[in-house]
């Protein structure tokens, strides 16, 4: 069994997506979903599914386990730009910074973090190097 | 101008002190500042205490120990800028005529290791998205793109600040370091090595503020020159920057969102009627080596993209045109969140009075202190003599 690290952030199907929202007044996209646009304070942005691929904007790797984290180290950590004009902070499946390059294509994946007390895989969203 | 002068400052060194409590350190710093100001019990009408990890009523515990309570005591949490926030509140109350003398202090005992912040939700920690140094690393990597900052530049920031800190008895590290040693320390988050990151630690700092109208026109004989608080400003973030100290989960593909530091610095220069060209000495947030260089650009010490060149010119080292972090910065002192901003103010007051010995910036008349951190919160203080 798989359990999401937090409900409402992503879909875990064959083609996963990130669950965002779009402001009907200023057009900005948000992730995660907001009930008020942070850019213009307009309420009730419309729910949208964000593009599952983008390009790499910044990246590093985490080499020591941060507080509250039970998964493997090292792991990749970075920022991916999506075509909607939004930059997403996310785990990366590649943990060697030298193996990544600015602007390279990245694709959304759902990855396992660790097993919970019932033996379920706790999963979250991440980006992996994609096909050019 | 705020119409407020610094009547006294005091400090408990920054470091690790086994068996010394947050209250003990606060008492030490407050006692020193009150003594210097010649203020006794009943001599101040309000107190503001900056702390992030101190817990409930940190300020009350310090002042109870000193037998000085009854006045309003307000604990202020604004992350790395807690002390700056406390100073802003105190200066505002004095300028409004609410009080004539106010005590401002910060005291902190940080947990060891990577800072755990209640800012993050449990799921963000579980997903590995709450690793504070990784956000610093992403900012450093972007600085390489926008400003040509290399690992050698980052190492040089550490070398400079540790050289300054070697003559600061209040610093945690009082030993110089070579660029080779910095680059040989282990990589925490590429491109940041261990010695490029400051150590969360313990310490306290205190400042007594007084309304200028209530101060004598010229300082009495034997006392150091008057230092005036020209501006004390706190700002938060605007949305949209993915690398903002507000640590959002997303942002816009828009690089023009002003940073909280730029917002605070702009407002502080306006309040003081001064600009970056007027500065003689700066203490800025160097949580990591890249953060100091980002601060150069965000405060306006150089043009955007110019931080590597400013560092390489030697202007920001002691003996240069505009020394930055003569105290050794957080890279030498370590960072006790609630006390770090006031620690900068204590250093700058002593610089303006000419009391800093080997690390003295000769003839300094205008000084700027800067802190920024989670929230986001950015505090900028300008002092003059
Ligand atoms: Zn909007």
C-alpha cells in the first residue's frame, strides 16, 4: 500500500500531477492550492492540475538528515520551472549535483520516502531528469 | 531620524556555555547595559525582549531575576530579526512620547545541529523539504549565475570574517582560517561547505534607548560620544520569490520581486536621510558565506551582480573603504537568533565610540546593521554619531 505524505498536494496515478490553483483576477498560478491569491488577495482561485514537466532552475543535494526526516540521504533538492510561470521547490531523484544542468527537462514522479508503522510506503512528489 | 540615542549597551559572549541558562545570559547582558547607561531600578518604563527558542515569558524571567518588573515586558519573535523587531518597537514607542527610557535585549540558547523550526509542517519535515541549509545552497547557486560568485569567493568571505573575529573576545571562533581549510571542510549542501555556514549557538545582547529630548545636550566628561539611532526598520516579504526567506513551496518566474532586505534598507535610508554611500561600517547577515554577498546587493552596497567584485576589491575587509562584519559576523560569532541583531548593534555602537581595539574602523560615523530570516523578517538599523 502507498500513503501520501500529505493529501491534497498531488495525484498518484499513471501520469501524476501537482494540484495547484489559478487566480481568476491576476492569472497567477499557485502551489499548493490557495483559497486566496497571495499576489492580489482575490478569493476562490480555481483548482488546476499543473504541468507534469518543466525545466531545472536551481539544485543541490542534502547530505545530512534534516529534523523529522526518516528517508535516505543524500537526496536531491531543487527548483523546477513549469510552463505556467511558476517555480516549484521539490525533491529531485538525482542526488549528484554534478549530474544535473541548468535548464534541463524534468518530469514529475511520485517517490517513496520511507515505510510507516503499518508497513505502507509513504510517498511524495519529486522531479526526475526527463527526455529532452 | 528617530530622536532616540543609545544610552548603554551590554553583551554576553556568543558561544556554547554548558550549565548557563537563557535567563543567566540575559541577566548578564542587561546588567551591563543598564550599568553603562547609569540606569537603575525604576529607570526605564518598558522592556522588549527578542527570542525565538527562549519559550514563554523569557523577558520576564530575566527582569524578575534583576528585581525590575512592573513595567510592560514584551517578548518579540521575528526569527533572525527578533532583536531588530524589538528595537523597532522600542524606538517607535520612544518617538511617540510613550516612554523616555526603554530597555531592549535578546537572549537565546539554540538547540544543537540543523535548526528545527516550528515554521515547517510535519509533512514538510517528513518529505525532506525542511532542510534549512539547502535553501541557503539554492540561493548561493543562483548567486553564481547572477553575479559570478564562485566557491573561492565564498571561501574568501569566511576567511575575511574569521580574520575580523580573531580580535573579538565575544566571538565563538577567535582563530583565523585559510581558504584551503574552508574548501577542505565537508560539503553540507553543494556549493556550501561546513565552514561556510554559521553555527547556531547561545548568547545575549542588550541596549538601553533614551529619547533625545531627555538627554543632556552634550555628553558629560569621560563618557564616550553619543550614538544616535537614525533608523530602526522591520519589513516582511512580498510574495512571488521562490528563494525568499519566507521559504515558500513555490514562486513566480519573476526575478524582480524586491527582497525583504531591500524593502527594509530602502525604508531605513529614507528614515535616516542617508544612503549607502554615507556608510562607514556594516554588520550584515552572514548565516552562510553567500548570504553576506546577497546582502551587499540587497542593501545597495554595490549594484545588482556586483557582490563578487566588491568582495574581491578588499573594500569590505578591515582597512578597506567599507568594512563589513568587523565583529567577525555570524560566521565567527555564531548565531543565537534572538540576540544576533542586537549583538550587531552592540558592535556598531562600540565602533562608533572608537572602543573596538584591533578591529576598530577608524573614524566611523555612520553604521548599518542588517538581519534577515524566516518569516520573512528583515531588520535594518542605522546608527550615527
Ligand atoms: Zn491574484
